[in-house]
C-alpha cells in the first residue's frame, strides 16, 4: 500500500507542488496551490503541507488554525488529477483529521464548498463531514465531529 504523508514545503519541493492541478471541471472549486501558498504567507492562522504518496507529490492541504478560539478549518484541499480516485484523498484527509484531533480544544473541523456539479461535498460526506445549514461567504459550511471515530 502506498504511504501517504504530509510534508512541509521547502526549496526542494515547492515547484512540484505549484505544478499540481485538479481536473479541469474541478478548478472552479479550489484555488491554485500558488494562490493558496501566497495567501498562507499573509495569514497568522495558516498551516499548510504538501501531500505525498511515497515520495511523489500528489496534493496540497491548508488549514486555518486558531487554537485560542478552538477553531479549525480545512481551508484548501486538493489532489492532483492524475492521483485521484485511488484513495489518496481519503487517506491524506484522515491524516489531517488526526493532526487536528491532537490540537488544543479541538472538537470539530470545518470546511466549506461552493454549490455546483462536481463540488467536493459528497467526498467530504463520505469521510463524515455534515452540512451545518450555515452559509459563509457564499459557501456551504460542513462540520466533522472530531470526537467521533
């Protein structure tokens, strides 16, 4: 089985992460990794990692972390088009969930998505995220209860 792991971005891997792309029909649902990394550098709450399958970069994840408020939000998540539909997304998001569980006062992980055919809601729901009924900045909010197994 492929080893999925999260790695810090550095001078040796950032260009490979910049090259990763979702499928064309998914581009409306997630910002590019270049944009995400730029935004992260202007946020004191951003935590981001490259997603690797063994030693090959396959994706990118970014969280907004505010432990003082116990707020944890999956800000960006993408798996390259060539590496989708083989468990990489599920396994990497499970790693992220385990990481968030280890943070202070972590009770829930939130994310959001825009509406539209091909949005990631079904993927998140299969992992245990549920819609909250809230809409934030035009996006539907989903919540993962970190106390569930």
